[in-house]
């Protein structure tokens, strides 16, 4: 797919999806700095939003700060814990609504998630808003239908630059 510097780009990152995919596949963390650079690819960044989950003890605060320093707007949602211990928190609807609202101001929407639940949103943004949709995810945990539907797919598992070793360091860079 041709990418040119005049394209207006929006980047929407499903942080939880990326975190769990990298952890489960590679026992590593995701480099959101590298993801943002690859997503923008020298084009005009209009908005970069990271959708994250707030835990009970707020341990994610340094990570959120690191994302904000990279230029992400961070939207937070509380982790829900149900009777019986089940936990749930997802941003699917929030990301889809933001994508549809933002699409009118963009040429390219970059969805950083492998979740097949986004298929109706991808199709709507492409066919109704005339926006190109690029998907960035780990191929091994990405919906094959999402890969097919996207105008471009970038496999984050195809390069080690998108991964960071787990570290006990207190350095803020360990988060990004």
C-alpha cells in the first residue's frame, strides 16, 4: 500500500490486546514507541489514542505517563470484578465509536489490535467514511478476517523492534 506524507493518520491502540498478545506469545512487553513510529510512517498524525485499563492498585500510572510523553491521549476504564472473581474490561465499543467519529478527519485509520470484534467498524469506516484502515497486530493472535478486511496489515511479530524484554528496572522506558 502506498503511504504518502500528506495522509492524515489516526492511531487507536487497544493496549490490553497488545499487552496480552506480547506477553502470551513472547513473554515480552510491547514497544508502543516503535508501534507509533511505524503506524505514522512519516505521515501527518492527527490523533493517537491508547485505550487502557485502570487496575485496583493503580500500578499502571508510570506506564500511562510514558504513553502520554510519547504523544498518546490515554483513555482509561476501570477493571470490573464480578461476584465469583471474573474480571472484565474491554474498550471494543469505545474504540469503535471513536474510530467512526474520527474517520471524517482522516485518510488512514491505524487500528492496533487483532480483535475480530472490530470487523464491523473496519468495514463501516472503509465503505461509509472512505477511510483506509491499516491493522497492526501479532499475526498469531490476530483475527484472519481482520487481516483480510484491512487495507494493510503489519505483523508486529515480524520484527523484534516491537518487543521489549520484561525488566525489573524502575526506568520509565521499560513501559514503552
